[in-house]
C-alpha cells in the first residue's frame, strides 16, 4: 500500500481546539490509536474496540470525538463498533499524529 499524506480539514482543526479546551485529547488519542491500529492490520470494514474508550464524562465530549473521527472516514457507534472507508487510514493517521502533538504540547 502507498501512504498518501493527508491533512486535517479546517473543521477538524476547530474541533481539535475544542477538544484541547475540554481536556479530552489524551482519551481521544487512545481511541484514534486503536482505530488506526485496526485499520493498519485489517483495512476497511466493520470492527470494534473497547466501548469504554468512547465513555466520556460529558456527552458533548463523546459527540465531539465521534464528529472528529467521522470526518476522517470512520463511522463510529456508541458501543465502540466502527465501519471504515477503504481509504481512511491516511486520514486517521493524520488525526492520530495531530492528537499526539497536541497531547505533548499541552503537558
């Protein structure tokens, strides 16, 4: 497979700013790492991760997280299951790197 460089959209960047303000970046990073790992190993299709990764103290934080992830080509259910577009890996990898950098900068 060829890795194509992907960039986040302006909407994703704005949602990441909200995530930073809500202090949920570490949990989002853990979730996105799980999704990206599944994508790297299995490609597209329907999968599942631990539903506790989608458990936030505020429902708006969960909705924010789902919105950011879905903008990267991964349709998320609240039970942790997800369906990926075939080409979602590069977009998810870009999101993962962005969350990682935000987490480092916010420490």
